[in-house]
C-alpha cells in the first residue's frame, strides 16, 4: 500500500497560495512541514505547488505526483534527555511541476489570483546572475531570471495591481539572500529593458525577506526503509528524515507574518527587523561549538560527534565553553542564548545522526577564523583576559594541523598512531608542514598567530597573553594525553 492510499488528502486541496522553487529534502522537511501544521491548526488554508527548478534528472516531480504530493516526515532527536521519534504524513503539497517540462504550468501559476508566497532553496549558487538569460527563454537557466520572467508575467496579467505582489522567503545559505535575489531580479529587468512601471512594481509591490534557517535534514532513510514501512503500514518513495530542532528567522515587517502564519504553532519561527544577531548566535554557539571541540575530540580518539557527547569530559568541556566563554560575549537575552545552547547540546547528542569529526574538520583554518576567533577577541575586550577554553581550542587546531605530505596528501597522526588526512587550501597545509618542522612550541605559536592571512589581517601575537598560552597548551599536548588535558581544564 502506498502512502496516498492510506493517508487522506486533507489540506492539499486548499487553494495553491504558495509556489516553492525546490522539491528536495530540506524544504519538504522544513517549510512544508510548518505549512502543514498551520493548515492543521486552522491558522492557514493554503497548499504548495513545488517546482523542480532544474532538468529532468532526478525526476522527483514524477515521484511526488505519483503519491499525490503526500509524503512522510520522520523527526528524530533528543528532548529532555530522551530519544524521541515523531512521524507525520505531510499533506500540504498539491503537486510538483518541472520548470523545463511544464513551463506553461509555471506561467499559469504566475497568473493565479490565489498565489501569495514564493519559497526557494536553489542552493548557495542559485541566487546568482548568469549572462545570456533572456526574457523569451522557456525558462531561463538562472533562478533570479526565472523569478524576473515570472513576475513580469504576473505584472501583465494583473495590469500592475499593487495588491498582487508576492512575499519572497528564500532560504539559500548566503548572507542577505532576499536582498541579493531582489538585486539580481532588478538587474535582469533593466538588462531586458522592461518598462519602468514594472521595475517600480517589483520594488513596491513585492516583499523580499532575508532569512536564516537551521535544521539538519538527513534525507531518505535508505537503510531503514523496512523499519518505516512496517511502522507506518505503507510504502513511501519520498519519505524524508530530519532532526526535531527547527529554526526559521525571517527579517521583514512584522505584519508580513500574517500572510503565512506559520509562527503560531510548534514551528520555531521568529520574525525580526534584523536577522544579524541570530546569525551571530548560530555561528558562535552552534558552528563555533563544533569547531572549538571536534579537533581536540578527534585527537583524543573520538570519531563522531555522538562519541564525544557520550564522554563526560568533552560534554563538560563543551558546556563550559558555551556558557562561560561564548554566551557572555553575545547581545541577545541571556535566557534565550542559554536555551539555544541547550538545544545545541541536545542536537550534538542526537543518536540518529552520525556526524564524522573529520568531515567537520574540513577547512578548519577559515572556520576557526569565522566561528571562534570573533568570540575569543570579544571575550578579551570584555574581560581583559584570554578565555581559557577557546585558547585551548586554538592550540588544538594547530596541533591537528601537524602534518606531513605523503603522496600529495597532508597526513596527521593521533597519539595511538591512527593516520588522518587534513583537508584545506594547499598553501595553508604547506605552511603548517613547514612550521611543524620546528620543535619549539613558542616558535610554532608565534608563526601561526602572526600569520595575518589566516586571521583577516589581524596579528594575534598582539593579543596580550594569547601567544604564551597557546605555546603552553601545545607543549602540554606534546607531552600528555589529550583527554587528560581537557579534563584538567
């Protein structure tokens, strides 16, 4: 039995108020789940048309339509220290079209009086200008050109009615995603020499938001299909799995939230006039927590995030780092920051997600600079001393990059002899191979901290006490067990 043979199509028959560019796992486990909940509560009455914005492979549109848009979301994670699993059939999707096979259907949606919202996830590279796209293409290749063409069709259909503009909710992982999308749409409108009235209509009738999204979506559970089929009593070709945690921060006017009232239920949706503090919170606590912990944890013998979260020493280290050194440097309310930090710890301890530490270690030089160094420097500015744990994590990063070039790969070695490959830019890896030829830890610390190309032009030897502390930690790491050092902190 297929999912659509067992699950009633309750909400997919509502008017198609939302067009979603992107039929992949993330949006179906994130935005479409939120909209399904709003429909279920009665806060909203709208369904979603998915648009596959690339070519025919893979033919996800066919698979989704074969199930009448119905699919299963399995959310799994930790809440209050307990592992939980929530399984829900999602019925907010009406159908899925392919922009290349169903171009006329896409233009028909542009002319729909019901349409109110456009959601998109076209990857980080999706919101970009591409030379050569034209108004007459069916469709243009770039996503912003598709949007420009779509809006022009809508503008003509409704004779420039200011009430027929749309709310844009892009979730592509670039800074100021809505602002950038609008900028490129206007570039195409001008390049195509479209009338000034249309350009004014883009500016004044449409609402482009900047957004921040956060949810780990683990996708199609290939190795657990039998489990889900037995548990659910049906098969589902496009079932998707995710963690329980979710966050959607949307920068826009508060009254715009009434257009898509997904913030009224269990979904963690925040409408704000400035998304920046929430970006900083995510980067410093979530991403910074990863980067500040995983390298030392790997050198201590752990291989996945769940491993070190089961180790009391590293769990305690992460907690003290976040609560004592990161949170005091941030501007949002302390209670809100601590609640987010608690959620981060639960997410790291999720038994359903196996996140390899070596995968997280990729490009750790730039990651430390972006995620951890701003906190370290802010702590120094606020308390006039170097933070103990962040300074240790900086030393652990340098120790992790103790590499030797072997067959065009840069290889490090754990204390137990396990070899691992460090992946970063070639010039960075060559630098570390060269400095580690020196056995003097003070010289190594000085070389790394004074390399301004690593630290956005800053010379970290000018931070009082940092160079000596890093050198001392490196010396300790050369002579003692990494886990014991962390325990002593």
